[in-house]
C-alpha cells in the first residue's frame, strides 16, 4: 500500500466537496459541549456507519507498525508487541461525523495519545500533527487537540478488536472534533511546526473541526 496516494475521487468525494461549497448542514447555532451533548445540526444513530475513501486496507497485526516522527526528540516505531506493551487505556466517548450523524457511548481501548507524547517528547516548536494512514488518507489537527485527555489510539471498540472497516488494527479517536480527524488504519504520526492540510482539509473542510461551533467547512471554501 503506497503512502499518501489516495484512491481517485469517487462520487462521495464529489458530493462532500459540493456540500463544502454550499455550506450544507450549517445551522448557524453554536452550542457548548457542557451544555448540549448533541452538537448543532447533528442527529443520533444507534448503528455505526462506515465512511471512508472506499479502500479498506487489510493489515494484519503481524505486519502493522506505527511510526511517530518529525518535530520530536525521540522518534519511535511501534510494532504490535510494542504497542501492546504500552499502558492500555479505556475511554467512553461520543462520535460526531460531519455528515450529521452522532453516536453516543462508544467504548474504546488502546493507548492514550498522551502516553505516546510522553515517549516522543514533541519539540517546543511542534504545533501541528498530521496523521498518515495505510489507505493514503491524511488529516491534520492542532497538537493541543491531539493531546486531549480522552484522545486514544484505539485498537478495540465495545470490547472487541476494531474491525477492518472501522480502521483496525489501530485508529485514532479524538472525540471532541468531527470524526474525519480520527484517522483509520493509522500508519504514521507526523509532528510539525507549520500546518499542512490533509485530504478533506484541502477539499473545503475545516482545519480544526469543532462540532459545537459547527466548524464543518473552511472559511474561504478552498
Ligand atoms: N484512513 C482513513 N481514515 C478516515 C477516513 C478515510 O477515508 N481513511 N475517513 C474519515 C471520515 S470522513 C470519517 S466520517 C470517519 C468514519 O469512520 P467510520 O467509518 O469508522 O465511521 O473516518 C475518518 N477517518
Ligand atoms: Mo466524514
């Protein structure tokens, strides 16, 4: 699977690009997470939809590795055994997809992003993180959001290993941002001083993606 070579844009990508152009789903309301559990413009689902670029890479834990590099003092590569040897964490959180569905009470197990940060020691100039995935997908977010207390490199959901459709062996979960920031099939974590927009961010989606202030699309629509 080649790095950073996403599949050619299909119908879903064209549709989502158009939504960004039209400002689709924007309600103009802003809510606060502590006051409203369901962000504006979202509706609840009980199932868990699958959304991605259409390629579901099958990576066995035996060949999976995760690399963290860039503006860090101690770059690392974890294979499956090294990942399992890290302190394992459990988090229950809600997920919010920019296509307007939200799902409450997802139970994740894996390694807290803070655990990884303690190992790599980001350099003082590190401000941004870019996630690179085995399907060629990329997404960027501020280091401060990646470092959130409940952000987790998840290997299990509701007590069972994360399925390939949902990004197994390991995906990121950053519950307080729209789910497109939560890279599935995570392969590399790049720490940077400057920002570098990822796949959806260059296609009209917001650099940060806070669901409570409906940061769905980038301001200039580019
Ligand atoms: N590697 C990778 N991660 C990805 C995507 C993708 O296409 N590839 N899609 C993103 C988007 S747009 C969404 S909404 C969520 C969907 O996660 P789910 O399929 O587990 O619901 O994954 C995000 N992470
Ligand atoms: Mo999405």
